[in-house]
C-alpha cells in the first residue's frame, strides 16, 4: 500500500471516482462506462481539496517554474486553479467554454498580458477535447501555455494523440491505471472486475467489455 497513489485512494474513498463493472454508467456521449468521475466532490473535503491543490502547485513549481499565471477551465477547474495559485502566490484566471455573448464578450477572465506563460488546470481529461479548446483560446490570446495539469485522466489514446498533435504536454495527479490498481488493493473491486474495466479503456466505443 506504500506505493499506492494517494490521490487515487482519496478519489475512491469519497466516491469522486465511482466504479461499477457490472452496471455501467452512460456518459453524455452515449458511451457505456464502468467508471464515473466527479472531482467536484473533492471540494467538500478540506484535507483532500488542499492536498490536490498543493500537489498541483508542486508540479508547477517543479516542472514549470517560469509560470506567471495559473488558469482554470470553467467551471470544474476554477477552484483548483484558484487554490493552487494561492499556495504559489501567483495570479489566477479562467477560460470559459466559449466567449460570453454580452458585455466585453470575454472567453478568458482575469488580467493577463500577451506573451505571458500560463499553466492550465483541469479537473478531468477524457478525450482531451475541452481542455485543448481552452489551450487554443489561451494561445489565440497570445499566451504561452506551458502545460495542462488535471486531477484525473482516463488515459484514453484519443487524448494522448490529441495532446501530441497540439504540441501540449499534460500531467495528471492520478491516472486510470493507478486508480484501478488502488481499487483492487483496497478491495473495492476484484481482479476479474479490474480486467473488465481495463478492457473498457482499450476501446471505450467497444461494449464487449460488459460481457467479458
């Protein structure tokens, strides 16, 4: 248990990530999934919430010491970006899914200058689409995106390829594989159930894992 990913264990303990190998969830995309993630629940647990933010801050300090602004994705990435920027004593802002249709029609909120270096904080990476839309918005505004940090990633090949094509690196506090390892070690699921869940990750569109 000493090698267990601490964040993965936390997510399982508070059911921010919930595993159901026998009764799959249906995502908005229609995909049948044995795993459901709601990292917003971490906000209700101060110790876990602060630990997440401190680990994000640590990654920024170690990997991106030149970071000038911490940006969050709206809405789920905003609180974690805010807390991490507090610990780092750096400015913070956030990126909307699209520009407002009123007022100044901002998509990026917060003070920034063209050429500044930013790190984007996201709660979850699945296919990577929404995260990379935020990256593109920042780049279009003249900001340099050093990288993306998320709490959890499904480790989908589609996301890996998308980030590579966008020439953007990303880091996650906990990965799909780490979470499944922790779930087996903590007896949340059995070894055979873990095999079913891992089969889902290989190809989320292929529902054969359900009867595997």
